[in-house]
C-alpha cells in the first residue's frame, strides 16, 4: 500500500508542476482533466504526508524515551509517543478508507420505485408516507423530485410510484434504501385497537444514460394511447401516453405524465434504461456475494431492512441493529443519522477485506 502511495505522491507533484506549464494552461480540455485528477488525489496526498510526519514524530518520541534518563522528560516522551501512535493509526485508517474503490454511480441521479406490499390500503398509505419522506429528504438537499408514474388507491395511498430524484450525490446517499420497509401501527379503520403490520418495497436505481445501456429496438414494442386520470384538457383527447414492452425481460414501462407523446417516449426509454441498468448492477452484486457477503445490502428488494413502529415511536434498521426513537422526525425526512450509520458500516465492512 505504501509503495503505491509513494508513486502516487510523485505523480501528484508532477501534476502540480504541469498545471503551471503554459503548454497545459493553453489547452483547456487537458488543463481541466488535470485539475480534476489533482482535486481527487489531494485528500489522499494530504493524509499520506500527515501519516509520514506522524511516523517521524513517533520515531523521535521513541528515541527520546530510550536515551532520556530524567523522569519528567521520560513521562513527556511517553505521552508524546502515545499521542503520535494514535494519530498515525487514525491516519492509516483514513488512508485505507480513501483507497477504497469509488462507486462509479455515486454521483448519479436516481430512479426511485415504491410499491405497496402486504396490507391492502394500509400498505398503500405507508407507501405514500415513504415517498413523502424521500421528498422531504430531497428538498433538504436541494434535489429535484419528478414523478414519472403514479397509481393511487383513492384514499391518499400509493399502490405504486416511480420518481426521478436529481441532485449531486443522490445515489451515494440513498442507494442503501432498497428493500422491504415494514410499518407496525393501529390503522384508523381498526375499531379494536389492534396493531397491524404492512409493508412497502423500495427500489433505488442509478439513472442510466444511453452509454450505460445499449437498447436493441427489435426487443422493444412501443404502444401509444390516450392518457387516463387527472391531467387537464389534453387527457383522453390525444394519444400522448406511451407504453414500452421489453421482450427479453418482460419489463413494461408506462409514461403519461408529460403533455406530448415525444416527451413521454423519452421518459419511458430513460426509465427502461435505468431498470435494465439496475438489474445488471444487482446481478453483479449477487455474483460478488458468492465470495463475500456484505453486511449492507444495496440491491436485494426482498430483504426486510427497516421497521417503523408507531406505538413505540421507534425506527429499527435491521442490517446494522440501529434503533432510533424519533419516528416522526425520520418520516419527515431526517434520514441522515440512519444513512450515515449505514455508510459507515459499509465502509468498515469493505475495510475489513483490505486487511
């Protein structure tokens, strides 16, 4: 690892020298590329230089302890040795973290799917609450939320909702949300006061671009039809809705939220690419799981990941055994405490395999 870091430091110094070279500054594309690489390497370089200084300080403290005879100075040397050793160990851990492979999808927008599961109308109401939870979280991070498809149950619940959340780092924060979310509470229609359990499944997929997924048009059937439901004067008067059927996978995408057929067609193809990309990511994760089972799932939609218990006011994240007694705040979008804990656990798991 440290041999690699020495080479990286040499490369970083070459980059810094190159950025002041007129031949580089005069080439905008090359200059921007080198600036980006320099910015990506800087945290690792700074951590490595701080680690080397901590090593030198530790050696000096050891030498002082070996040669000093005065008790007061020996005590100071012991304290200095303990401090520098702790600093060095923390810096080594940070370097290992910075060397972890980056998820290439982390900066992408996401396609969020929420479907009501077991529990009928109560499950649909819970699915709507989950969607609003993610809306609040997105608003707090200044991300945009666009509903791509929505099926309601007539009493405020969502049978299914598909939305695109756009913003820097959306996937890096929300990719751990895929799975089955469970709610335990007394429904308003329950006269006996019994607690019911309902579920909703959440899928978070990185938004795919054309370069990520190549579609063969022979595999796709395109149907156009009149939009249905609430939508203004154009509904049921023009064939603006689009349905795509992908024969190899059986995936069906329906888009009617835009006014024009072209816009709905573009949206449907974007959603289809994201679905196929998500399926490919899940396949790769399952292959990796055959050799290493990660503690933190980011793809298995059948995995029960979280319980929202209203009578006790608690939310339990089962993958990391975290329980928080702040259900109202969490459903209002205050998810960072859970997400930070999930990310930390995932990083710790990956670091353990670097040892």
